[in-house]
C-alpha cells in the first residue's frame, strides 16, 4: 500500500513538474484523485481517514461543493474536513507588495462561505443525517460531536518562503479549524501516506470510483446496499484476496466479509 523511497521520489518529481506546467485547476484535481497520497491529511485523528475514503465534489448544497471532503474520527468525536483546491499559479500577494492578491482573497471568502453555511444548525443537521447517511459507522458513534474543519491548498511556497512578514501574514489567516498549505507541501512524506478510495455521493448511495482496492473497513461496516464500486476495485480486491482478514458470523459460521459482500455489490 505504501510506496518505497524510490517510488516516492519518482512520484514526487512527477508531481512537482506538473506544478510547474501552469495547468487549469481541474488538471490538478484529477491528478490528486488519481494519486491520493497527495491529498491533504490535515486534521487527521488517531483512527485515520474514515474508511480510507475521500469524497470528490460532495455537495453541501446546490451552490457549494468542496473539491474534497473526508472524515477523521477518534473515540470521542469526528472531524469533517472540507478542502478547497486552487491552482499552483494562484497568488497570495500582489506583485512587489504585502497586500493580498485577489486570488487569495477569493479563496479565503470561499472558506468563509462554507463556514457560514455549516454554522446554520439546519444545514449541519442535514449534512450529517442526509448527505452522510449510512457513511457514519459504527452507528453508535454518530452520537459523538462533529467538528468542521477547513483546508485551503493555494499557490507555491516560493512566493513567501524566506520572507518572514509574508509568512506571518498568511499564517495569521489560519485558525484552529482552518489550515492554509501550498501545493508544494502536498509532496512531503508521501511514502508515509496510505492510498484512499475516491467516492462520489449519488442520491441514495455512494460510488467508489477509483481503481485500487485499499481497505476492507468500508465493506465490513457499511450497508453495502448503499455502495457501488468500480470494476477496477473489484478486480484488485480479488487479486488481493489472500490478504483479506475481516470476518463476521452468519448462518454458515465464521466467514470472510469480502467473500460474502463482493459477489453482491453493484459494479459501475
């Protein structure tokens, strides 16, 4: 699941070259979806990313769709993390100035808009009980507090690195629930980051659209009637069947979870 040092270095170089190529935002979104070790892990808790799953464009409402959303839980609470991806070419500051650039101001406003939306109790309740219905497992942990966090991925480190004032100005926009990181920082320690499923929320179920079988947890805990998976995940799961290790008890006795659910699950 983890890359070795040589693989990580090759992937890191590939990614940094892409940052230098001045592409449109969607190119970087697609790259992160296909190389999930680069997706931020801010506000991760001791249980890791919930079900090793990150959502793409999960709708808060018809108007608001964060680029990525993931959950992270501890024994006591949940973090729900909204991620906004800008472009490596997006600026923090106006040229030869310490005044914030329109790019950065617009990104900060986007975060503030999400924060204002989720602060409405009715929106928070709908998101938890409807948008994430069936994904919050085990069910008894749905009673634990939910804390909403925000991550902005913006620009390049070279714009402020070595300039104490600019670094401080950016840092002072952060809060306990809001982290600002550069695109360069996503390339750090990727050999220590496990891959993730990429999910899309449909009206009444969730699609796992990536191609790698990552972990059994989501199949062990979720109602798999609420899941559909890519053929790539199914085929990769079968190829890795020797490593399946989640069991449960049914009328036949103790059986491997994947043996039971994989033949039944919808393939997209």
